[in-house]
C-alpha cells in the first residue's frame, strides 16, 4: 500500500508540478531590436486574491492601442513564449500583455492547476488593465487556451472580443489518459480505475479533480469570435478534441491546421494570419477608415508600411460596404419606435448636423408659405365681388372737395348797391 501511495504521489507531482520555466528579466527584451518596430515594456507585480504575486509585462507601441492581446502560456511555459512575436503584434496595431500564472515562471505558487486557479489569475490581470483598453483578445496555447475557455464560461466578460485557441483540450482527464496510453502498455480500463485514485489525490494536494477541468461545459454560451488551431501530428492533445470543441462552439469561428508537434514554435507567417483574421473582425479596426490609418502611420513615421495599409483598408472597405448595404435593406422593416431608439444613440456631431438640417427645412417651409400667402392676396384682390367706385379724371384740391361735398347746393342773392337817390320798398 505504501508503494502504491508513493506511486500516486509521483503521478500527481508530474501533473501539477511540471518542469518550471526559468529565465531572467533581461531575456524579455531579447527580440526588441531585431525589427524596426519600436515599443516599450513595463513590468508589474499584481497580487491575486490568494495574496500571491503575479509577474506581468505590458508592451506598448509608439501609439497606444485600444485593443489588447493577453497571452496565456502552456503548463510548463511562461511569458517568454510570446517574445518572438511582439514586434509583429505591435506592428499590426495591438498592445500586448503577458504574465506568468501562479505556479509558473517567476510568479508565486507551487502548483499548476490547468484552469482551477489560473482563471482567478486571469481575472486579476484583466481587472487591473480593464480601464486602459476598450477591447481584449485572449490568446492561449494548450493549457492557456483551456484557461481562456474556462474564464469565459465563468465570467462571460463583454470586454473580451475574441479568442485564439491553440490546441485546447476537452477535459483534463482525457489528456491524462491519452498521455498514459501513449507511454505505457496498461489497458484502458485499468487506466480509468487508476485515474480515480489520481483524481482523489489531486483533490487533497491541489484542491481539484481531473473531471472538473472541462472546456466543453457551457461553451455554447460563449459568443465572441474564436479561431481554433490544431495539428494532425499532435500526440498530447489530438485534433479530435479541438474539433469537438470547434463543432460545439456557436459564435463566429474558424479552425486552422498545422503540421507541427504540440510544443513546436509556430511559424511567423502562421501567426500573422491569425492576427489578420482578428483585425478584420475586431470592431475598433472596422471603424478605422483609410485616411485615419494613413494619418496615424505618417504621424508616427512609419511610411514604409503605407502600401500594406492600402491593401488592408480596401478589404475593410469592401466588408464595410457590404455591411452598410445589408443595413439599408433592413431599414424598411424598422418600426417607428426603433427609429426613435436609434436616434438616441447619435453622436454630438450627428445631432448638430441633424439640427442644422431641421432648421434649413423649416426656413424653406416658411419661405414657401410666405410666397403662397402673397399669391393668394393678389388673387382675392382681382376677384373681389364688390365693384370699385370709378375714379374721376378731374383732379380736385382738398378745399374744392370740401366745398362741393355738401348735399344741398348754396344759392347766392344779388344785392343792389345803395345810392342816395334809391329808397327801400
């Protein structure tokens, strides 16, 4: 029994205590000067709820981006895994955050729990940086991709706008059984019985069981765009597991295959294709027009990339045009209430332009109304039923008018002149 317990302890230690990645802080900048893209790195110590220190690095280009990629490393890896692709990420307009999970790299912690504790580490990092970015993309490799899925299962954070899931597994129990089957000749029914003892021992040492690490649970509730990566030559996480997750995923999705082993370094061209896929589907890049992109590159003296900007922008313009045509086709079915709700979401500039247009239309209506009133007055005057008095051709002065305006004419009597010889009768 003692030997059996010792064997269980060794198996559990191989699971929760893989070889820890070792590196120095100077190794994080080893790729910084190999390309023309310039960026700066800031290192942070963040404390998680278990009072453990998480070592974090943030990479920012000359112009700070509103879209950030958070890289999640493998079970025996660290934040060093992404250093080769930093320049490519910054050049495409993203910022980058990489960190060591607790139990890995330079961070505190003793055990690797494949998402049981790592989800809390990721939430701590996102909470620390959520005010600095409008959109976040999770990029996970092997265990890191499983952590990304489990994080969205638990929190469903609306700030997360996409996921790159490289070699994710369905259940940790399946991975352990697959590895044991490849390395030993023990029958599967014995391995399953043995896994029950291993799972109970993991519960005592690390607080979780093998079947609790399950990425298929609640995956249909995740709606952000996701790209799945797998390989036919992967013997640790076979492609069937990734394909099973891909089929169950209900959001915008795509799957890509490579010809590399599970722990092989991905080609730069393959990584760039993943980044371009998200550039076309991240809302903040869709709103960025051709002129804005060229202006930003000119301001930051990156004129050598103007040719690639035009090609990317034309693709974005085509997608945006098709989207606008689809929206125009839907405008006929929008209810009056919905139109009012849409008007409430206008920007300040759009509201100002709408006010000017309203004033112009009111001015035109008033001018047209005044013209109609003038025309109607002239028509009433010409067609008046009351006849107008004739006007005499003779011009009279005001005194003559007053004199001859009496109703009875005035008669004059001639009086004879008085003389001496005349007498009155």
